[in-house]
C-alpha cells in the first residue's frame, strides 16, 4: 500500500512539473535555418520561443556528428548579416556540448542595452554563428550560420561568411 501511495505521489509531481514547463511559454515561436558554413558537415536551426513574461528563449540545434568528448561549440547572436565583417556580438549564447549538439539560452538585454521581444524578430537585422572553438585559428572556422529576422534567407553563400569580431 505504501508503494502504491508513493507511486501515486510521484506521478502527480511529475505531471505537475510537465505542466509548469508547458505553462512557461506563450505559444508563439519562430524558427530559422542554420546552414553548413565550412567543410564540417553540420546544419541546424535556431528557434525563438516567447515566454509568458515576454522574454525570449533560444533553442539551438545542430545536426551532424556527435562526440563523446567534453567539448562545447561556442555560439553567438550578432547584429547585422552573416557577411558583415566584424559584426558586433549582440548576445553570447550558451555553447552546444559536442555530445548533444543542442543548447537553450534565455535571452537577456542585448549588448546595446535593448531587450529583444517576439514582435521585434521580423525586423531584427541579425545572424547566428556557431564556431569550432572559442579562440585560436579554429575560432575562424564557422560550423553553421544563418541570418535571422529581416534578412533570413533560404540558403547560405559560404564564401561570403565573415569571421565575427569578439568585442562585446
């Protein structure tokens, strides 16, 4: 009887946690494609989900070879198009662990002090880049990239991708 009561209590708790997760989103989301940007065979997506408080959560996903090493790929949200040289970093996103190739970030104020809201996405001039490394020569290797907002495209021209500046 005690086991049955414990099982019942656990199932209620687990159901409550799931409802709480689902209730944190407004139901509005938009997804942008991230394209292969180097000889490494990766592609991906970034999804912007609106939270009930009006803030945004960004979910990054790369498709490609996973690794069991304890390594993570750095990701940045930038102002401007992916072909803009030294495009300023708007927000440092959570890196993608090589074993999962996914990450989520709750977006705070951008580097210019603005708060990006869901309504702003369609006119936002920005892009996302996921790098091979945080520093050194591998920093210049962009695994995936894609414009978001106003300049989102259906394809990427890899020879036009500019290496991003690190100023934040």
